[in-house]
């Protein structure tokens, strides 16, 4: 990731991609299994559907519990905002009108496999990172850059795990 000098209010984004030698339906089953995601992530500790939901659909909600050495432990409620089977699964964290983050998996079939991308946008709603920025406003750009670089690293690892699982079948 290259330095962008982004501020939190710029709603910075990061995206990673990988090609997987497996059909979209196999990859889709993995990316929409929120119970599997904690085993693929350093931060996410658990995830569970809320309100009786058993899987993704626009409007469905899930609770995620996370942990980070610098931020401690926290829980967030996410709202599914995009859902197109075997194509797009996206959710807004906390308030869907002003989310602290938006996350999206996108699948494209082709070449005998699937291109999988994971994208995220930080903000515009407040998050744990906002507290650090409030304490050290003069370091905002560095704080944002370091966090986005962490996201990029973690997302790359997540996609590598998904690729390994999908191709193992």
C-alpha cells in the first residue's frame, strides 16, 4: 500500500484480489459463511447471525466480536446492504446510514475459476480508530495509513485462506 495522506473523513478504501481455481458456488459458500470467518482472520473472534437469520440477505444483521492489540476487544453489529448470490456480499458496520466501515466480497467467474476481491471502506461513521485520532489529531494521516495497511495485510491473508479451502475440494 502506498502512502495516500488520507484523512478518516476521506473514507479511505483498500481492495485485494486473488484468482481461485474453483467454481463461484464453492467460493461463495465460503465467503458467506460468517461462522467460518473468525478462523480466517487475526482480528475477528466470532460472528453470529441475529434476529433469527441463518444466512445473508439484504437487511440481515450479524454480530461480530473482534480483538486487536492496540484497540482491545469490541463488538459490532453489521447490516447486509448488498446480496447477489455468487456475485456480491456486502455489509455496513454499525449504522448503515453512516457506517464505521463497509466491507464487500465480489466474485467474477472466468478462466475455469473465480476471481475473488475483498474491498473495505473506512468511515464515515465513528469507530475505535476515531478515539485514537481524537487523542492525536496531528497524527491522523499516519493512524489512518497504518490501519489501512493492516486491513490490506489481513484481507490478503483471508483471501489466501479462502483460496486454499476452495481449491482443496
